[in-house]
């Protein structure tokens, strides 16, 4: 059986509505200029504190921390509920689970929020574990997260990492994982290829089809229960 690590934002769920609304709320509350949607899209997959620092008026560290705290409050209250699961994700993940594969989320989002979003969509019934960042910690590249998982024996060379950002692909390469890039998220094809993507897919159905070919194992668990 295989081990598959999935990025969350831009790979399993679309977070844009929640992120955009929370950023705009912070800007309104603090009297700051609101970044446009194109700018916010470039922030997805990276640290929010570091992203907010790009807004004019947040160069002062204390003001930046205030903005970050306000963002976390807004996200906790509303943002986590403003996500959409990409069509076909449930079916793909459930099939992998029925085959007996180990499936993880490895997210740059705080683990508290990643788990809440997974619970909201019943994805917690599919994933074996959800790994995320500390709530107020500095953003870390995915390779640092995978390093901890490698040391714990959770992942090993030849496992799979599926994500939409170049950071995901570099992390996979650093640890000997198969780097599978998805282009329906927030990273460009060039970003993914430059970072070492081995395979690119343009949709969840295409990813599902590729995984079906790559991992043609028989289903060993009941389709109507949580298979563990």
C-alpha cells in the first residue's frame, strides 16, 4: 500500500472566498488599503503574516501582529466556513481509502484550521492524519514539515506528494517523494515544472484517473463504512 500526502488549499479545497473576505475585513477594521483578488491569490499556500506584511501601513511589527491576530479571529469565526471542496475530491479520496492506502494532509495552514475544515466536509473520516502549522508560528516551507514526518517514520522515499505550489514540489524532491502537481489550484504550470513536478494534472478527475493507473490496488474495505 502507498502513502500519499496531499496539500489542502488549492489541492483538495478552494480557500479563496474565506481568505479574501478575512483579509478585507482586517483592512476595513484597520483602515488599510485592501489588496485586490489577484494579489490575494498569490498569497494562498504561504504564511498569512508574511503576506499581510505586503500591505502598505503594516511595516510596523506591532501593527502587523495586530493585523495577523485580527485575521486569525476572522478566519476562526467565518473564514473556515467559506471554503469549497473541489468536485470529485471526496470520491477520489474515498476510493484511495478503500484500497487501504495511507492518506495525509500536509498543509501550511494552521493545523487547528486545517482540521476544522476537514471536519466540516467529513474529510476527517478519510485522512489518516492532518498535519499543519502552528497557529501563530512563522511560515515554514513544506520541506521542513516533511523533514519532521520523515524523521518520525511517517513518510519514506517513493511516497507521493500532491500539491499546487512549487513549494510542494521542492519539498517532495527534497525527501525523495513523487512530486505530483495540480494546475487547477494557485500555482502556475511553469512554477510547478520549475520546482520539479514529475507529473502535472489539470483537474481532480484527471488526478483520480492518474492515481487509478498508478495504484491499481483492489479495494479491500467496505465502501459504506469508514475503512481503517
